[in-house]
């Protein structure tokens, strides 16, 4: 049998995020999902399959009945749209 050492496994080297950091992280995620839900269906569904369900390109292609190339291009376009829309929203706030 191989011995497994747990020394340092439960160390406090990494500090837990503060409540404020957690709040802002959650707010940012809410902002991203608000944008995702406003996208056209084909972009929205590909992002959900990727981010929420963590499917592979092959699994997404099979689920949607499209080619892997189509999955890659939709995912790329969807990510670009989200980045652009979030960037526009932040520039409007300033």
C-alpha cells in the first residue's frame, strides 16, 4: 500500500475571499449571465452547454445536431458577443 501524506493538505496558506470579494464576484457572474440570456438562442445554448454543463465539443455537436466546426465557431462568436456587450455596459457606467 502506498502511504499518502496529508501534511499541508489542510493548510491555511490560501486565505478565504472576503465577503466583499465574494459579493463582487457574484455580481460579475450575474452580469455575465444577464448578457448570455439576452443572446440569440444558438449562441445562448452553446455557452450554457460549455460553461454550465462543461460538455466537450463532440458532446455539444451531438446534443445540438451540428458539426464540431459549427460548435467552435458559435462558441467563439458567442464569447466575442458577451465580451463586447459587457465592455459596452461598463463604458456606459463611466
